[in-house]
């Protein structure tokens, strides 16, 4: 190896080491902030540019999740939670302060996000409206708002629902929450909250199926894209996703025989 090649190789190795150190520091000591135009991906996820953050301390119903209202009627509470977050943003720029990586699935980070002109964070406002529950870990100031929403039967608390985390994992025997849950209608309520054939949300055609075999790779399920060999045969998906990024963040992996359609 020539002297020049040796120097180039050493330089490349040093650069790789420096980048690795910077990544570790960024993961270990979050605290950077991003301000940009924002889009509500779902009730607890917000996209700024190419980055998607989960609102810290916030767990909103999933887009394909159904709740029961105070008149005992089912309603698409996950879509409503997303729409409420979009209304709070109201086309304004949003500042998101990174507070650390999401520990469960995916590569997303958690953040405390505030729209221009607001004193309260979007995290706090959404929970106070009752369209999300508090979720550990929590650095955002959402606990008082969560207690207030429950006391006032605001948003999803006016009816009956299961915690989003239990919906994601298909825990059909989980605790029923809300002011309108009736113990004498337990079986009927759960059949609504966990339908055999959940409706596909608009523009969310990716099918997800909970699967024990997915745990080998540290996941909870497998997802199928349109055009994949097993897509038509998956007639009763447990979940629907709007993007592969959302499916990955929820702990689902792509089916091994599935390739992105051309």
C-alpha cells in the first residue's frame, strides 16, 4: 500500500470514528430543537421536514382505532385525534425540542412541540382536550392536563375506549376506560373496539397482522404492501398503516416475500 493510500485510509477511519462519536453523543444527550412547518401524521406524531417526532408523554388513539361515544355509537377516534392536532397546529410553524429516542420501536425521537404564538405545548393541549392519554416516559407537562381531561370527560373520555398501547398489541381483555363504559355490556363493547374486520382509514392501505413469529426479529407483527403476494390473502388485518415508516414505528416488519411494487 502506498504512503498516500495509507494516509487516505487512516483519514477515512478517523472520520468514521468521529461520526460514530457524534451519533452517540446525540443519542445520549438530546436537546437540539427544530422549527419548521409541521404536519400531523397521527394524533401523537408530527412531521417537520424529513423528521417525524412522537409528542413526548402523549399516546393518542391510532388512526385505525375505534372508540365508543357517550351515545354508545362507534366513532373513528384515531382520525379525530389527528384532526384535532392539525387544528392546534393551524398552519403555523412548530418548534420541537428533542428529549430523546423512542425506546419501543422505530428510529423516531420524542419531542416537546409548541406552535408559534402558543404558551402551552401541543403535547399538553392535546391531552387536555381529551384526545390522548399520558404515556411514560414523560418530560412534557401533561400529567395535570391528563387528570383534568379525565375528570371533565373530555374527548375520548366521554365514551369508552382501550388505551392505545393495548389496542396496538391486540390486548382484547385490557382495561376499559371512559365515563360511558358499562360492565353489563363488556362483551359487546370489546367486539366494537376490536372488530374482526377493522375498516381501512382513508389512504392507509398497508395491512398489518400480529404474529408470534415476528418476535424472532423483535417485532410484534408483519405488514403487507399492495402488490405483495400475501396481500390479497390477508383478509382480516389487525392493523392498517398509511406508510411503511408508520408500520415500522409500530413494531411491524415487512413480509419477507414482499417487495415494493414497481
